[in-house]
C-alpha cells in the first residue's frame, strides 16, 4: 500500500495536496460557526450528483419536459426521492448561502486582504440564484411556467434593449421549446461550469488568506483534520437529514402541465424570491423599473462595496447594520407576500384548483390511453372533470349554481337566479323539481321568470294533491325521464329497474300525468310549448339547449335569460361538449 | 478536569473523531449517489411489450410464385411516458409457400440488428450492414455470413380463409439460439 502511494505521490504530489487540504490551520480550534462553507460545497456536490441522474431521464421540450418529469416522479424506481433531494437541496442552498454570508460579514471576513474572495462569494450567490430561477421552469408545470414568465417579463423593462433581451432569454418571441433548451443549457451547463471555476477560486483564495477566526479565540490553533472535518461532516449530515425529511414527507411538487391558454392565478416565485415579488407591488405603472432593477441593483452595489466601507473606523458597524436591515427587509417583504396570499380568496381558490388539476392529470396520464405525443396538457384540455368547473364558473355561474357554488368552490358575487345544476336530470334532481315545496325555490325556478309559470303552477296545485298511487306513478315517470339522460352514475340502478322504467315511460306519455300537454315526448308534437323530454339530459339534448335554448325544441320564445352559447359562438363545440359531459358526470375515473 | 487534560485520552479521542468524520462524510456523499443509481437501473424493470397476433394483410396481397413481400406491423407502442396507438413497431417479409400457407420472417438481421433487404436477382435476403446472406426460407445462404443464425421466423395464422395474422416478436441478436426479447 505504502509503495503504491509513494509511486502515486512521486508522480502527482498527492501527499502534499492531501496534507495541505487536511492540515489547514484553524486559528482558535474547530468551531461550529465555520461549517457553512463546507455545507454549501456539500449541497453543490449533491446537486451535481442528483442533477446528472435527473438529466439521464429529463427531456427539454414543451411536449416532453413535464412528461419526462412525471415519469421520473411517478414511474421510475426511486425517481420521486431523487427529485425530492434535488428540489429541497436547492432550497437548503439558499438558506445556507444567507447563513454563510452572515457569518462572513459578522466575523469581518470580507475585509482586506479578502475583498476579492468576498466578491467571488457574492458572484457565487448570484449564480446559485440563477440556478434556482432556471431550474424552476424545467418541469414545465403551471407553477414554474407562470412564475418564470413573470420573472422574464421583467427583463423586458430593461431600458432601450428590453424586448431584445427578453427574446434572447426565452429563445424567441414566445415561451416554447427553445426557452426550455436554453434554460436547461444554462441550468445544467453554463451556470454549474461557472460555479465550479469560481468555487475553485473561492477556495484557493480562502486557503491563501486563511480562516478569519471569530474573536475571542477560545482554544489553541488546531488542524482542519479531524475536529473541524467532523463538525463539517455532522453539519452536512444534518442538512441531508433535513432534505430527506422534506423529500419523504412532502415530496417535490409537480403541478399540472403548463398551459399557455389557461392562466394560473396561483403563480408565485419560489419562497426565497418572494421578497422581490412583493417589492414590485410598491412600484405602480412605469415606475416598476425602480422595484425590479434600480433598487435591487443599488442594494447589490452596497453589498459589493462592503470591503471598502470596512476600511473606515465605523465601517464594520455600518456593514453589520446594513446586513441586519437587509435581512429584516427581506424577511418582512416575504412575510407580507405570504400574508397577502393567505388572505386572498382568489389565490387560495387557485391553489386548491391547481392541486386538483395536478392530481387529475396524474390520473389521466396513468390511465389506459397514457400520454399522447402531443403532450399531457391535451389530456387536461379534453377532460370534462377539469374543464367543466372552469367553464361553468366563467359562463354559467352568474345565474346558475353547482352544489351552491360556481363549480370551483367559490360563491359568486351575483345572487343565484337560476337552477342549481348539480346532478341535473338525475332522479333526485327531478324529484326536487316536481316537489311543490321546492320548485319555486332558488335551486329550481325561484330566480327565473318560470317561478310562477305553468310548470310551477302544475306542481304546486296538481302534484301537491296527488294520491299515494299517483305519487308512485310520478316516481316511476321521473325514473323513466331520468333514464333518458343515460347518466353514468345511475347506470347500475337503471339496469336493475328496467321494468319500472318501461312502465314509467308509459305514465310519462299518458294523459293522466299531463306532461305531454306542454312537453313533447318521443313523438312529434307541434303544439309543444315546453322543452322536449325526449332524450332529456342526454349529451345530445344538453348540447342542444346549451347551443340554442331559444330553439322550439327547448324554451323557444319563452326562453328567460339563457344565452345561446353555440349559436352566438360564445363557446366552441369542444367547450360545449366538455360542459355537457361534466354536468352529466361523464368523465374518466380510474378503476379501483 | 476536562477530558483533554487526561494524559492518554487525546489519541483515543482523535481516533474516534477521525472514524466518525470519515463515516459521516461517507454517508452524506453516498445517500444522494445511491438514490441516483437506483433510478439508473430502472430500465431493468421494463419489459418489451409483447403483442398478440396482428392482422397484417390478406392472402391476395401475396404473389403465388413465392416471392417475399415486405409489410409493416402496426400495433400499440409504449415509449417511456408516451403511448402511441397503432403505429409501426416493426416489419416482416411474408412469403406464400403454398395455396394456404404463409411464412413470416422478421426483417431484423440476427447478427447486429440491421433490417435485411430482399434481392430479386439472387433470390435471397442481404443484410446491408455486414453482408449476411439468407435464403428465401430465412436460413443462412452463405457459411461465411457473420450472422450466427438464420432470419427469425414468426408464427402465422390464416383466419377467415384469407386474413394473414402474424404474432410479431423481436429476438436477441448475436446468438445462435433464437431467444425472444424479454
């Protein structure tokens, strides 16, 4: 063994190198406050290792970025943990950078002759922030996409060359494939490469000038090895433990795939950039450049100038004051941003919806059709369960309700003035419509001009006086009417009740029930003045009434305020289909 | 008295410190690397998708003179996160051996995986990569051929009198024995 090491040492001088590395003098002996630099190097190494492994499975394009991350996260063995470690180590780095900076400033390690090393450190800080910013976009999910879009839009306010700068950053006029390829090259190539170069310089200069001891020294000087190494190792282990805890407990988030057509009200930068985000709120209109560039630029300039201030008699105190003011301001702005979001129902609802979409797209992607080559975003766009509520909230909820809300869980500001469509055409929904106590209530005709119409009168006068036998017939007629819809939720029940449904169909058409006095059912009736009951609540029927309620088949001239969504080109055929399917509860559900 | 003041203590303490430093250092470095390595071995869990018999063509499409004709196999394909319904997954040469009997050969050369081509002038299959030659029935035509075995035959069924159904499979290259890809 010794011969081998001798052989190697003779050719490389490795013994001297190892000796220099391990027996660096630590003035005043090992201390916990010296661990920050080592933990940062450690986190950087962790990011290099996990990053390269992620690289092996990641595919940067707008149709494959989210999809490959989804695959890493949900299909590859251990992929979720790998991603979790990379994600939370990135966050840990930001915390450790601040701690390292604090230690350097408090201990006066920025003063002559260590100015250049201080600047190396600051440059490294900004490069790591660059890694955070570029890495946030790479999964190409809603959160990263919209947050990064905000960040790169800020580049556009650069005086004179703003639009060109923005185009260069995002690789074109719009976000797309080249935004990802550029960000990925920056994230995995340019920035880490630059960091390695600067880090070598940083450590070289650190070794050249030696460690700045925190006064007063408590113990005699000692070598770096083994006491300080042990402290550093323990600190790294603690960082790793925290990262593993967060990765296992919470995991790295992957929201729904980025959809440029579906704006995302929950877009926020990562928590460590929230202070910059908050700062922008205080600069209205064209003064944004002050909050986005000039003010942060001045602050950065001040920090860079700290070694010069440090020469003055009171300079160190000034720097300490500046450090604490900055930390306090950043903490305050972060807290304000979080507080504003917590108290903002729109943001809370958007976050909730984002979680629902994220869960849903996972269900669809692991379903039998898998992810098409056009990307996972098309799965969500064609999914009634995700799109129905959004379409309903935007187009229907100013009058209608869905289970008392707007489909997305928010109670609209406008009072309810049309029926609640949750379970439309189901047996229980129809039972309510034919209930003398409920037909004129807000959940049915209460808010409409049909409140005192023929149907309401019929239910309140005639149905209210029905005998027990007639009520039984009515129930069967309603079961038959509900069966016209062919709802997925009632498929099993209807299979069992087929005899009762056939009987009900006859009651529905009979004169005794009086339905066909106004409604058409299964045979042409030119005198019909109320909506057709043939195929009532079926997809085709819903598409008809959504498309044009003023058609003779539906309300005709009696239509209240319902817009002709199809006829007037308010919604396209796909949107109408999604809305109809959603109202009918017809969407893909995974087999348990 | 502090432990460091006991005369023969420091060396022992030093040893413990050194061992702990090395052990903890090793753990911190190994955990992320190990997690990454696990994902690298994920492909070993993947199986090649075996499909059942696929309708390829009809008997009418195959010449009576026994001349082979090339057909694509259309089936569902899965590629990591993507699923592609009904896309080309491979190709076969079909050859009519008599009125109602058809032979199918996978176009992939068993030597190194290049697709072979039928050469009408020599009435044989030639691999364009390393010049392996195969007879019409797929057996090796030339003992000098680098291919360790003849072209891989596939199961053919004639259904409803005229439909040609092929059970498509790929096999391990470079071996004398025909082993289906797992």
